[in-house]
C-alpha cells in the first residue's frame, strides 16, 4: 500500500553525530584514548613524541565529558605494518575488551600508512561502536560519511610512503654504483675498527679459515658442524650448534675474499615482511677488493668449485639408491670406492683425535645421514690403498 502525505507534513530528524553506545547512559563520560607515533628515533622526532604525550594528556583531561582511557604510543616504528607496533596492538586489545569508546589521533598517517589495514581496523572498531577522531583531516569515523574521506586520506598516506621508499631505493642505487659499501655490524668475521672502518675479527676469522680448510680436505658440512660444536665454538648467532645452512653461507660469502655483492635480496613491495632473492629483477653491484681479506688468494675460488661439484650430484652406480656424487676429484681414490651396502661413493675424511691425525674413507650416504646406511664400514686410507694396489697387481698377474 502507498500514500502521498505531502512535503509540508514531513519533518526531517537529523542524524546524530555519534551512535548510541549500548549500556552507556547519555550523562556517562566517554572513555577516550589517544594514539601517537613518530617515524624515526632522531632527537627532533623524540621531542615531537614527548610533546604529543603531553598534548593528549591535557586535551583528554581538560574535557569534562571525557575520561582518560590511556595514551598509546609507538616510538621510532614505521606505520606501514602493524606487526611491530606493540602499543597499537595493545590499544586494539583494550578496545576488544570494552575499555575504550573513542580514540584520538593526530592524522591518518600516524594511525597507519597501509590503507587496507587502516580501513579494516576502522570498520572493526565501528562494529564495536568505537570511533577514531583524526584531527588533521577533521575526520570522525563515528559519522556515517567518514569512511569515504578516510579511504582517500589512507590512500594518500600509502602513496606518500611508497614515494619515500622509492627515494631511499634510488639513493642506495646511486651509492652502490659509486662504490660506497656498508655491511651489517654483526657480519661474522668482521668488526668495527678504531676509526670506525671495517676490520677483521681475529678469532672469528680463524674459524672461517678452518671451515674452508676442512671443507677442501673433503669434510662434509655436517662433519664441519660437529667438529665446531666439539671444540665449543659458538655459531655466528652465539648458539652452541652449527646448522648446515650457516656453514654453507660462510663457504659462499664473497666478503671473505675481500669483495662484496650488493642487493642480493630485496623487498617486492612496501608491505612485504620478507626479502626475496634478486634473480635479475633489480641490478646487482659487485665491488672487488673493498674489504679486508680474510682468506688467502685462491682459497675462496677453490671452495666454490668444490661446492659446485657437490651440488652436481650423479648416481655412483646402478645400485645406488641415492644420488650421492663425488665430493672431490683431487684424491686417487675419489669416485672409485663404492659402498657395498647402498652403492654410494666413499669420501675421504680427516679425523683429529687426541692430537693425532688419521685419514679414513667412509660411505657418503652414512656421512650425510647415518640412518641411511648404518652398517657401512670405515676404511683406513693406508689399508685401503694397499688393498687397491693388491687388486690392481692381481689383475696384471692374471693377464
């Protein structure tokens, strides 16, 4: 059914500025919190941070209709992600627990620079009848038309962050191209010198040299790790155990021969949590001879050749259940002795026990994982060489 009443009988009731908060009477004070953030840890920004704390404390306390619900602040944290903003997450937790009715914030960019995150957070807060008042943009999310304005400002903040990121990236590329080198202060094998330059850490450098020597002697990465652990040598992260990945990283790090390769990894976007390998997506910068040299000339290159040999595995024989290939071709018995249990090639191993050195040959599968071939025998090199020579002699005699 339908009826026409006429315009003169229509009274327009304006929308309220805010929605009623369930369980709260009109004369009850609003529980108001504030969120502030500064982007860097410079002295100027730290002063701004302290000023914001004082400003919001006075603003909330000075309003008779408001009740202080806390000042939440993240200092020196980027706004592109909520992941590391601990006070921001603590504020949202207080909202979920029903302890906040309104949040004050200087601007949308202070609240966050990821437009998707900002809008998602605002919508979640509105579902709980919690508003956010952005002072710079004069946006109050409690009003029904604020979300469109908020989306515009959020997108602008995100665009601003992306522009800053691009400027930083361009500056880094220019520095790389001019040969300016900086390495992380915790790079294993190096330390800060007296004049603030890059120097060699003698103790760590000796560990690096030992790793390279053991590797070129035919030791597996697992054996090298066990040896370091047996000596009580802490890993680069100060742990008691050495991972194969850590040893492989040391064996392939060009910094130890005095060179550096820059921009090996990069973050694909402003909001990426993890860097990805640069496989030609961006330029790389190789700078030779810019760091103090830890390894003797040629040692690093020999290690790379040996790594390549070990990576390019091939079946040892038709019996081989696993494709363990040769680990070194510089020994007479390399790629000659095959395990009778599993078909994998034997490797030359140097044992150091009680100050004595002993060279043996062991199954490659057993060395990588003992359970793969648990019953393979260990052969002393002198005895093995004698047996091989005897076998060769017998072949000639029978001919």
